[in-house]
C-alpha cells in the first residue's frame, strides 16, 4: 500500500510539473485565450490580508482589472484554496469587484461561442452572485454567478438552477452559438438551455466603460450594470476567488477537459470525468 501511495504521489507531481511547464496558457490551451486572472500571479500585493486594487491579466491581451473604489476592496489570502492564493470578496453590502474598463471581450459568430472557467469558494447563498458579468443584465449581457446554493448562467435572460451546497468549485459558463448554453460544475453539466444570441457583439452585449444604470464593462465579482446592484442581497460575489479564465471561442471537448484538469489538480477539485495533461 505504501509503494502504491508513493507511486500515486509521483504521478500527481509529474502532472503538476507538466502544467507548470505550460504556464503560458491554462492546461496548454492557448488559442483564443482572452482573459486569465489568477491570484498567484498579477495581484498588486501578495501580503496576507492586504487590499487588492489591481489584478493583472496573464493572457496575451495583458488587460488589467481595476478595483472600483478606495474602500471595501477584496483582500489577498495566500493559502485559501488548496494552499493556493485567492482573493477574498467580503460579505459587506458595499463590497465592490473589478472591471476592465473599455477593454471589452466579445466573441463573434465566426468563433462559434465563448467559455468562462472560474474557481471559487462562495460564502453566501442567493441568486446573481456574479463572478463575471458583461453588459446589461438581463437583456443584453453574458455572465456567470455562483453562490453556495445556486449557479446562474446569463445570456439576455436569467436561469437559476438550484445546486447543493458548494465549497471550492470549478464553475463554468459554456456558450455554443447555434446550440446551447450550459452551466458546468466540477466538469459536469448541471443546466443547459438553447442560445438566444448567434454571436456576442455590440449589437447584443450593451457595453459601457463604467458601471452605468443600463450597461457596464467586463466585471469581475459583481454585476456589470449599476442598476439594481443591491437587489437580491447584493448582486456581488462573496467568498474566495482563485482564478477566472475566458476563451472567445467554443472549445472542443478535449480542450475543455485540459483546462478543467489544470484547474482541478491545482485546486484539489475532483472531476466527474477523466483528466487530461496539457499535451492531451
């Protein structure tokens, strides 16, 4: 038994090493990588408990997610998620997230879709706790919200599948133009419905570089628009956030599993499927 356990640890460490060598993209999937925020690279501070006001993008776009106010900022926690860093979004009513300003993330019909990955540990329940949101909820946006009892995927409408209690979770919004949008938890689909939009452009996503009443920028940890932000107990994410990844294309099944495997191994999440290394 001891030898089997040692072999398991060796294989796991080799796998983790493979992902570290491919750190230029999640799980080795680089095509159409549009945003890659991770708490272990890009925060303006790595001091435990200190406020984080900027979060640098690790994708080729080199965006920067800026904090909206000078108060109620997320704080840095160096070992929140499986000994990995995370940003803690407190439960205060004025907790404000990040936004990309005028750096918008669209996905034309030619790219067939869009995919959002996130690793979070939500601390409160309720609907519309946005991890990512862009545009005008709920008639001209796309987004992903996760609480400890619900998951929400939006695309010009609201869908709220009830979930069991969520701890550290790999939550995904998968948009397939001409097909379905799906909410995935730990590698498994928990909700799916037909797409409304055939593309994500300025005609569908009502963008604004700041949080206006009727629209807003790409936002992390909050609803994009400012209107009704305090409804539903606050349309903000509460809890720990380790990573947010956006691809502006409909990834194939192999690519999805590679990214899921990278995140699952890193954050100690069990997938309901086989794992794939970055070389497939």
